[in-house]
């Protein structure tokens, strides 16, 4: 029998016990993190502190085991997304209740604001867990990563819990050889690709200047010219059967990569075969890697590498000449080909007839931007495979769970571009759904931690349209200033108008706290006022109404770990969020990064020199 059984007769008892347990464990987690951070910062471990850490870790383990009983009672994905124990701020009774957000209400997106260290990541993990169990497809964007890789490990844990671990994909900028791969622009229309690249080519902070608008327009025209030219050349040179065979080769290439051909086996029990990813090296991959050929006759399987190559002025001139000279042999689709050829020549003519120096003001910048995502670690992820397994898996009946780790601390500018590219990829997918009327089997959730880089002009269209077509965005920010800084006030308001569920945890600045508090509005409160006669011989009382803030700035400041305020479909709550225990420990050692090896070499040399010096001194003493 569950230890909770004795409390089932008292709703208040079970809530109070849970809230106390939740507060205790949140505080323990905070204390453990402070000790571990100090160990890491000062590299000093004393016996007393180590014993305290072990005691806290043991206490946390005991409390986490107790939480299992609560989870069985509270978690219920049939009712909705359990967000915690809540109090309706507009209720006279202020009675505690379990707050479930109906899944259909989450179609209109949600956002979470909160400073670091107050439980935002655990709230995100709790949401991901329930979405996974309910059957949503997900992409979880984890920019921070971290030594323990908590978010990624949580996703693996939740997928295994829901028997969906076979659907997990992981994209890691820092480890392209281990990352899943796919071409985000595969099957996109010419206008979609041109719009995507013009969006990533300009800064995404505040209002776009007139110079940026001009540059964006030139980028759009350049990319459209390249794509239209390659479309003509491919259709003029190859049949549909030829193109299908090329696609088949890419599918085989991707499957070989996924199976880690030529990689040592770490574990084989007859059922599961696990490759030893720590043994993967560039030499191993070169054995199976197919050379990436740059060809102007390849529109269907075009990648960022072709676009980077042809964005150069001299190559555009050559491409235009090739389009002009290439004959149209087929009579079957002669009219279509002549139209495409005419459009391609027109687009390229408007660029190559300008002075080379004038074009290169645009072309050089564009080539640099495209080269950043066409080569190196990011290029390996986005261009080595020419098809797009991600979108295919989203369309599949089983769905997909994707972990995206763009590593902004290693690839600051490219990380932001990656997030833009994948977001645009989803816009293309759901645009196709809206046009065709053929949807996907599972709702798709885009859950973004530290979501500021995702905010760029055009994102408001995704917020507005995708929700109706099967996509929910959950964005986690440090403060409301993040979105305004990136979009400006007008576009930020449009995005937030399309977000039905804002959640506010502890805010760092007074301005943010005040803005969040004011968004909850006021409530009329009845007050008895005693009134006396002039001679003090008697008096009467009367009731007056005054407006009072539902939430004040000081209320926001007083929020503890795992606490917050939420607005959801007209209702306003104070909530204690669910505690999500730490994920399983990671047992896989990642391969050494190049810069780690360089530092290791320095350390080895220093140790050798110290050893030589020590031996020399000892010999002198003797």
C-alpha cells in the first residue's frame, strides 16, 4: 500500500506534504550545486565539506524515492500537462488544486521566463517527459550542454520510459562525426531557400535597417538565380528516373552512416549492438565517406556547399554562360524548360552585368556566411547527407525526438544560424501541410532552452501559422528583455499575442519583475470603511471597492526555487512546479576534441620537463 493512502481522505494534507517535500528537495539540490561549483571553481576539497556533500546527496536520494509515489498520483497525461500544485489568484477560497493544462490548449504555444538557478531546467524536463509520454514528436534545443549533459540525458531517460528510445536523434555541433546528419534545405522550394538564406544573412536584433533590407534583397535574388539555374540544368540533363536513383544512393549512404560501418563494437548481446563511439575517428569515417561533388546539374539534392560555391561573381558568370549554352533536347517538357531557362538567365543577368566590385560587396559577405554552414563541423552535419531524415521521421507514424546542441560557446554566430535554419525548415514543412491539407500523425513540439537566438524577423509568421497546422513552440528565456532586444517592440508583441500560456519564475531585474507583475492586472477588492459622526456619537460602516494588483513586483521577487505565476486561457495562478529528479549518469565517454588534445600535449610536455628538472636536482644533491 502506498504511503500516500492515509492522506487520500484529505486533499489539503497531500498537497501540504508534497509542497513541503518539494521545497526541501529543491533547497537540497541548490546546496549540492553550490558545493560542487565551489569544488570546481577553487579545486579544493576538505573532508568536512565532502562529508556534507555526501549527506546531502543521500538525503536527496531518499526524497526522490518518495516522489515516485506522488508522481503516480499526480502525473496523468490523459488529463493534460501537469504543471504543479496551484492556487487560482482570482478565487475567493484560494484553495490548492492540481493544475493540468489541456493538450489542445497547448496548441497556442507557451513561454517561460526565469533567471538561472530557480528550477527552469527542471520545469522544462518535466514538460518534455509528459510530452514524450503523450506521444508528441519533439525537438529539444539545448544550447548549454554542460559537463553532465543533463538535458540530453533527461531526453534519453524519458524516451526509454515511454518505449520511444529508438526514435531519438541527436545533432551536436561539437561532435559532427557522432551527430545525426541531414540536409535542412532538401525538398524546399526555391523561394523558401532564398528566404531562409536572406534571413540568416542579416542581423537579427531590433529593427532591420534600410541597408540590411537592400542587402537581404540582393541575397534573395542571388540565391534564387543559382537555384533556378540548377533546376533548369538538372531537368534538361536528367530524367526523373535518374534523379530517383540519386536519391536512393543518398538513402543508402545515410543508412550506412547510421549503422556506424567499420566502427569497433562496444556491446553486443545478440539483441542490441552498440558501436564504441569513443573509437570513432576521421580516418575511420574517410573509409566510407562519399566524396561531395559540386555540380550545377543537381537541384534536387542541392546543399549549402553548392550555394556557397556559386555565390562567387566569377562562378555566377560561368553558371549564366552554361545555362545559355545548354541545349533543350526534350520535346516533352520543352515549354517548361524554356520558361525556367529564361527566368534563370534574367536573374543572373541582373547580377553579372553590374560591376564586379559592386557585386562583391554582397557576394563576398554571402560567400563567407554560406561557407560557415557549408564546411567545418556544421557543414558536415548539414551537407554530408543530401536528404533530410529529420523531416522524414517527423512525417513517419512513430514520430521523432531530436536533441539539438548547437554549442554557442564554441560556434557563437553559426549556432544562431543553425537555430534559424532548423526553425525555417519546420516552417517549410508546416507550410506544405497547410497547402496540401495532409498533416502529420503526431503533434510536434519545438522546446527551446535559452531561446533568444531563435528570435529573428519572420519568426512571428511561424508562431502565427504553425500552431494551427500541428506545431507548438515552448520558449524558455532569462527575461522578457531577451525577445524585445532581438525583435523590437512590435514584432515581440506579435509573437507574445500568439502565445497563450506565459509562465513567470523569479526575475533578476526590477524592471522585468514589474513588467511581469503588471501583466496579471488588477482585481476589485471590497473593503469595510468605518465612518463616524461629527460629534462622535455614533457611526456606520460602508463598503468601498478598490483595485489591487493580483501580483506585485515584490511577489515576483519573493518567488523561491520551483515557484512561479502562470496565465492560461484567462485564468491566473500561483504554482509550485513539479520536481524532476536528476537524469541517469552518462556512461559514454565522448571522443577528445582537437583543442582538448592540444592542451593535453602541453600538459604532457610540462610534466616531462618537471620530471627532467626534478631528476637533475636530485642528481646534484647526491
